[in-house]
C-alpha cells in the first residue's frame, strides 16, 4: 500500500509487528504490557467562534466526567484509567479536521467524541472514518451528518456513529407549534449556505415538501453567508409576501442581526421558530426584551424524564448541578455531551476494554441503552450508524427572579413522555 494510505491503526500494527520481530531476534527486550492500560478519549467541539454557545457547558461536563472516571472505567471486570483530551474546533471545519488528526496521530486516542453542528461533527467523523478510529457524534441533525458525508443508506459507515434527531422530527415539531396559532400559513425561510442550511432548505430532503403537504407555502429567498450583516432583502421579501411565520436554522449572531433589523423595519411575524440560533439563554438575553415567545426545538431540558447511566442523576439534577457549579443558566448541550461519555463507557465495557477498534465498532452497532437524553439505539435505524433521540418544541418566555428567559414546552406530540409546560402563544 502507498504511504499516504496507511492509517494510524495499520501503522501502529505494522510497527508493533516489526518491534516484536526485533525483540525475538534479541536486538532489544519487549516492553511489559500493562493489563489495564489507559483509555484515551478525544473530544472536539466549538468552544470559541460564532458557534461557541454550543460549547459553553463543555468545561463543566468534561470536569464532571473526569471525576466520574477518577477511579477508572470498568470494562469486562477490569478498571482502566481514563484520559480525556479536549480540542477546540474554533467553529471552523478545517480546524476541526486538523485537531481530529492531532488526536488520532499524536495523542493516539482510542475513541473520538464530537459534538455540535455539521461544521464540527462532519470533518471530525470523516477523519475518524479514514483513520479507522471509532467515533461517536451528536448535536447535528442526522441527515446533514449522514448524507453530506456521502452516506449510502444501504451501506452506512464503518467507524462513525451518530445520535440525535432528524429533519423529519424538527419539521413535525415546528408545524405542530404553528398549527396552534392562527396564521395565513405563509412561511419565510432563512437558510444559510452551510451544512444545516443546505439540508433544511433542500427541496427533496428538507422543509419544502413536508410544509407544502400541510398547506404551508414557503418563501425561500436563497442562501446567505454566515455572519451576514444585512438581512434587509429577506425582510422586504417576507413583508411583501405577508409571511406570518419565519423559520430557519441560523447561527446565534445572525439571528440577533436579523431579528433586530426586522423590528427596526416594522416586520413582526406571529411565529418565529428558529433552529440552532435561539437554543441558548445567552442568545435570548442578547435580544433584550424582544425574545418573548420566540420558539425553537427542544432536545433536552431539566423536565425531560431521563437519567444518566453513569451517575444516576436525572435531567433536573444535572441541570441544577450545572447552575450551582457555574452560576449560569442550564443549556441544552449539557445533556448530549454527558450522553457521549455514557455511550463511550458502555461501548468499552461491551468491547472488553481498549485496544481493538473492530470490537469497539461492533459494540457501538449493537448498542441499545438509556441515557440522560433518552434511549440511544443503533439497532433500529433510521439508517445504519444513526440513532434517533426525542424532540419537542418550546417558546421562550420572560422568566422570574432566577432567569431572564425560561423555555416552556408547548408541543410534545412527537415525544409525549416529555411534559408540557404551557400553551403556544403568538408573538405580540
């Protein structure tokens, strides 16, 4: 094979074989192999840059996981020390691929964990697939993760596994919320030129067909570049069309720009359901008093009826621990980053420990477990390598003494186990 096609695992295997041969020849002694060697976990997320709100809870969760694994990770009855190596993608796909390579080639991780948007999950997953390193990813709808990477439903991938909800789920959640408000069913779309935006706006796989089937008309003025500073043309188009609903998938600073300019230009839709941008309290706080009744998908909250397989904490206890430990309001990625480590721990236990990538991916493929974000089951699809998690919808409302805004669950038809918190309201 050519040098450029030698993966890290094959390289290490080859050099190990050469070393063994040399030792047998008497050139040097073979080193002792520790029975319970350290498990190395790599973790990549956007901790800086425009996607930084997704990584806001990382320090807390990783710190909690280091404490949880302080006595070792049990695998097949043996306790292995655990090292967690964290890298920042800086909200840049090229940087994400670069740090993934560092973790694979320099740090020699046994497994990669990665979270938050296709701009991070996809390049990291691609590097793992090429280098034959088991990888678990989350916090990106499954279609942009699977199809944008060239996934074939009949074949899937060999080393990369993903758990999260899909576009079909967020479309159902959004339309369930819209159906509870009296509107003209005219929708303005805000889809950027990135992995999420191109998937959400895709005529075949995204929003257009399902909305049309439910009697909604979607006005899609076209793709814009992230960090756009002027949405006047979009606002003008939505006003001209009479769009009483706005939807899309935006990075937090772009929605702040859009919503501020819309208010300035006298455009106030009855409903604004935006993916990604308004998942986080800090994004609402940036809007001042203009965030009331904005709606979003809700993947995880303190009211979700699930508990951790590692610590036994339920969702409310985990969110409370974050608030008590950081002084900040809970945020949705807390649960999913925690769940990455739950799944990793289960995988190593099933596989019998580190050292065998094939055993680890076989264990992932067979995984069916309960986590802090709900069931994770790779045995039932929707396609190979993908496990779906529950999704509901909610609105941000002016909070009480503790928080400036709180999210209220207003649609749980897609996941009835998650309790409702209030009724859907039009934006005033």
